[in-house]
C-alpha cells in the first residue's frame, strides 16, 4: 500500500514510485517537519492470514541501527486493525507473566513457544498495538490493516517446522530475538479506543506514539477536514466509495485505496456515495498533538492517556 515500489495514481507524481518521489518531495506535500532524508516513514499493508504466521519479534530503533546496518535502518513498532475476523480468530501477543528468557529459549527448542504468549480474541473493528520488542504471531481467519514503521526487520523464533518450496526450513533468528524480546512487564495489546461523534462523522481514536497516530472515521454524509502544515496524512479507505473535494478539484475514492493528503492542502471535504469507513494515520510532530485534539473535544486525561505511548 505504501511501499517504495507503490506508484502514485494521480496528481503531479502520477506513475512515479513512492521511493523515488519521497526524497525530493517538497514541504508543501511532505510537511514542514517531515524528514525526507530517511525512508518514507509509514508502511501500510493488508494481511490476509489463512494460516498461523511465524512467532516473531521486531527490534527497536537502537538495536536495528547497531545490528542491522544500512541506510534508513530502523526498528518496527506497528498496529493492526481487524477488517474481518472469523469466529474464534485470535492473535498471540506478549508474554505470559513469569516467562523469562531461559523459559522462552527452552520453549523454542521444545516447539511450545506459542504456549508462552497471551491469546487475544479478535473481532472486526478491534485494534492491536505492537511495540518493538513484543513477541507475537497472527492466527488464521483474519484480514488486518497493518500500519507500521517503514522497516522489514523481523526475527523469527518459531515457524512450526514449515518448509519453503525447495523443502528447506525457513531461517530463524533466535539469538537476536532473545536480545530484543521484552521480558517482564508487557506493553501494547488490544486498544481501548475513544469514540467521538462530530457532526456527520464518528471518530474512533486508537493510538499515538512517536511513529504514528491512527484514528477511524465513519460517515454517510459529506464531512470536512483540514490538514496540518507540519505533516502529510494518509487516508486508508476500508469501505464505501465517493469523492474527495478541495478547491475546484475532486478525485474518487474506493475501498483498499490509500491517499496521501498533502500537508499544505488545507480544507477538504469527503463526499460519500455509500457509507464510508477509513483509517487516518500520520506521523505526529509531537504526542501532544494527539492528546490536545482529544482534550479540546472534552475527553478526560484518564481516557486519552491510555492511548498514548511516549
């Protein structure tokens, strides 16, 4: 959805790859606080899980820079939003109380690593926050939208002894994984969002961290919004169709499209032809931006603080 090989469908960059455009994208598009010297900061993709994914973990920025050298090397903090979930679908996320590095290492050898992870039942509309260092796997029967730091560093610790097309076991990265897994008190997990009705739109606020902030908009009538000059927005359309209007121009939107909204666009409107659900995500200039927006709408600190991960 936003990988370096993805191409712009319209506007001045039509036909060009995101990875080629980003390093030269002007502040009017990228935002005055965006760092175009690094990779495009957000990776958005859909995951269609029909079998268990490997038990794995991602490093944080510091570990990635020290052990995975290369331009733009970064850790991976991510979140998942469930579009579809069959009955009984779940993710395994975070370690159960009392799991130590030694216990986890023995479980890898015994083939019981997933038994040490917390089982989290999933329903459509649930959202999960997965900070770097959190051991996890995704079970079958799920369609997820994943929003993450732009990184492909994954350390597999267990893959159910599956083999590739050549009959070889997939590589594991146990030594590095044990160095980055967060043992002891766990963070992340299923989010308890804040919902606000604002005119024709219902906004669901999921999470804010230094890497991204994400919210869901649901609306069936024309709704208006305004960009921030400091950062671009990504609108990930999940359901519905209609058009985006700004000034004298407009474009049509449809499900599974991701639109990059330029930072300097200013006021724009969404005109749905059918009830629409989208995720809005962006890189906050500071965490306070997310908190202030909720506080300005009368949300208590005890409510919004549970969604903020410094």
